[in-house]
C-alpha cells in the first residue's frame, strides 16, 4: 500500500497508509488529522482541506492542464496560500504518488 507523509503544524512528520483511489483529504480524515476539515466533503465548495505540497511533488499532483478554475477560486479563500498549495480533495492517491509529502497550513516554512 502506498504511504504518504503529512507535516503537522509543529513540523512533525506523520506517515500514514494511503489507499489507492482515496483523496488526500479522505486519507487525512481516516488518519484522524483534524486540521484538515474538508467541510464540503470534497465537493470543491470550500478551502478547509487546503494543503501545501512539497515542491518535489507539486508537478506530480497536478492534473493534466493544471488546477481547475473552481479549485483556483476556492484556494483564494484559503489562508497561508503558497505557490504549491492545493485542495487535498482534488488529489487522488495513485501508485505514482507513493511517498507524497504535504504540509498543513500554518506550518511555518514547512519545506
């Protein structure tokens, strides 16, 4: 099973199992990472699942053609936005993302 790492707000890395086909938001919820709320349930209607992607992984988590306009609009509502910010509900786990590293917003200089 793929793994991924969440960098928590205190900069502690937290490695979790990342089942194929689940979104990063669903993986965070399954791992009881309460700082990723996902209030809209992944319907692209909020920014409470915002994460910061490690720069080495950013291109790998972008869909063909880049982020959708809807995701860009929702990210405008997020705090601590960075160049590598994504909504975790829009990233589906694949074998190619085994080892993915993301940080929670509010993590001071996570990478």
